[in-house]
C-alpha cells in the first residue's frame, strides 16, 4: 500500500513537472494561431495569418496590426543567426574536441585547474561575459558585427563541447589505442579508426548543442552584435519591446520547431553512431 502511494505521488510529481516546463511553450504555439490582433490572450478564431505575415504573404493584416517591420529584416536576421551558429558551432567543436583530447592523452600538472578554466565561461553570467567581450572588442578596435558575434559565441560554446567530449573519452577503453599502436598503426590511423569513431557521438552531440545554443543566445549577442548584424533573438527582442503580438508567437514557434528538429537529428545521429559501435 505504501509502495502504491509512493508510485502515484511520484507519477503526479512527474506530470506536474513536465506541465510546469512545457505548458508555457505550448501556449506560445497555440496563441500563434489566434486571429485576435489586439489581445493575444483572448481567443478569437483560428488563423494562419501571422505566419503568412512573417513571409509577406498575408493581405488580411492591416498596417495598424502589422508587427513585423520588414520581411527583409526578418530574413536577414535568420540568415545571420544561421551563419553565426554554423561557424561558431563548427569552430567550437573543433577546439573543444582538441582540448578534451589533449587533457585526456597528456597528464599535465594542474590538470584540474585547466579543466576548471575550460568550464568557467559556461558558468559565468551571460551579462558579465557580454560586457567583458564588448569592452575587449572596443579596446582593440574591432568593429562590432557578425565576426564579433562568432568569436563571442566560441568563447563559451567551447566549454559545452569540451565537457561532452571529455565525458565520452572518460568511458573509452585506452587499451584499444594501445593495441592499435602495438599492431603498427600510426597515431593518425589510430585516431581515425579507433578514437574518432568512439568519440563521434559525443562530438556530434556537442556540435548540435553548440548550434542550438548559438541560435538561441540573446544576452551576449545583444552586447556584441553591433547595428547592422542583428540575429533572430535580438530581432525578436526589438519587436517585443512594443508588446507581445501574435507575430512574435509565430516566430518563436518556428524557432522552437527548428530547435526540436536539430536536437532530434543530433539524437538520431548519436544513436546511429553508437549502434555501429
């Protein structure tokens, strides 16, 4: 009887926990189809007008209720976000994986200090890191733009990749590399045929996570983006200052769906790599 009560209590806690997390996200998706242009919290009828408005296809939305200032601006923000996320995630994956391999292969003094140093940007408050990067770029005379956003994202995305790849390396049997070397394989061959296939799920997971975090980052990007390099989160922030309207819900819903697709693709590729092993 006590066991049954505990099971039901745990099940209720699980339901409430997931409702607490996903109910606000679900409301954003639902109200993105609300046709009420004045108060999005009052349901009027179902419509796709706000999604059409984003791409400039809606003729039913008047100038008074139009909230996306320019479709070109929105598309430009999306392009900037994709470029920044792709480059920053790729560089962060390369550097983070290299750092994890270096600390795994070589037993150096103050190894714990180096690991803590690698994780510090991830634990640092975003606003502190954003201000620090802004002061740094201005001090050395670099114009704020897409390049500074990429550099800024790499400073903390490397930490995420480093942790994921390090966890993967910790579970790898070192005798496999030793056996490969005993059989006459070169270090590059050992890495290509033994090490890389076993850490590839972690590398892919770090890449996908870095991509999603870069796409969604707002605070750090806000400080180092400049005037002519607006990413999608910064664009949404500029819209939301005038109030939460259905167009914002539609953009947020599409960004959420894109993140889910990328995350699902990462999980699928990781599971496929582990199955091959």
